[in-house]
C-alpha cells in the first residue's frame, strides 16, 4: 500500500542546520519568504510545534476551523492537526519543532502535559500580551543556541525547549484553572484518548485499550459515558472518522487506500461505516469539501 501523497511532514524533513539537532528552530520569515507568506495545509505526525508571532497578522485554519489574529499570538500545533497559514508580509516570529517523544521525556510523562498539549490551541489578545515579552526572550535564547556550536549545545537546546513547552503548558492550563480537579474517571478517559492517538490506525479492538489501561472494557466505557457522554467504542470510531475526513479532504489517496490505512480490510465496509457516521459516502464528502459545501475535518 502506498502512503497518502500528502501533507505529512516528518521530523527528518524539517530543515536542520547541524547533524546533532534534537529540535528545530526557525524564524517565521524563513518559510514565509520562501512560500510567499502562505503555508499550505499540511500536518505532522509525532511532532509538536510551538509558534510565537511577535509582529504582523495571520489567518488560517486548524482542523477545518478558521481564525484570524493580530500579534502577539502564541500557537501550539499538536500532532495530526491539519493546519495552514497566510501571514502578512511584515510578520516577525519564531517557531520551534520538537518530536513528541522527546517532549514527553522532557516533561517527565506529566499527565497535565499530555492533557494540555494533546490538542492544538491559540492564545491571543490580553492573555498573549501579558506573556509576549517573556516569550520573545525565551525564543531568542533558543535561536541563539540553535545557531551556535558551543559545548553542551544539545543539552542547552533541550533545556530551552523545555522552558518554551512549560510556558505553553501554563497558557493552556490556565483555561482550566477554574475547573475542579480531575477525578479518577477523568484521568482514565484522558489516558484512553492519549492511547487512541497512538494506536487508532492499528487497534480497533476495545479490549486492547482496556488491557493497556488495566481496567475492564465495561469500566472504561462507563467512565467515557460519564465524562465524555459517549462510549469508549464511539470515541474510537469518532477518532477514526476524523482521520478519514482529513485524508479525504487533504489528499488524493483512493478511498480503498484510506480504508486500508485506517485498518479496514474491506473498502465497501469502510464506505458504509463512513456514510452512517458522516451522512454521505467518502467520495461524496470529498466532493462536498472541494466545492466548499462542507468544511474539512
């Protein structure tokens, strides 16, 4: 099976300046000038990107949701999120790319990190203004280290990347500051969602996830219904259909290939399942997105 001719940008294809680059840094203007300030829709698997726009404006989409913002702006792009941007020509900013596995190690497997940094988010307005100066200093320190070759460069880069990630973690966490602490059920559901992100293409058996979480399938489903209002199986199906919509909207891959990528041996079954879930067949959905009748993903 050939991979989808897409949008996926693995870490090795993110430009590196030196062979020991454990993260990647570049100014927003690098790609902006190279691509006439418009970055087409794409996504990254296994990568987190942290972006600070210090001057200018940007409009774009993240997983089909449009936005338009004025600097200062902080933006986290989580793995798998389809995103595309158009910057103003006076845009000034910074972008850090960190392999997700590296990020998890840096943050010590923190449950808060897995929760807060698991989804893309944008911070602008007064909240961004309050942290803009400190964020600029953080990114500038990272940029100096990335461009340098002093002893201990890798360790310093990882330390700087940790500080940037923690700053974003705090920004994301502030949105939940007024909420009561998570209970055991909430934590279990979040752990389940994290497992889904890693395994949903290959594992569609709920027993696998329950065993990995050391609970029964019934217990997992009850927790999901109480916290998310959906069964564990439905959350799995929703994640599969989100991926299907992304691949249909942003790639030219045949429906049969998309079905295979998502673990469906029978393309006809995938088509029927997609139609029941989305309300139209995969081919019809792809056409609707192309005509602008439906939003992508």
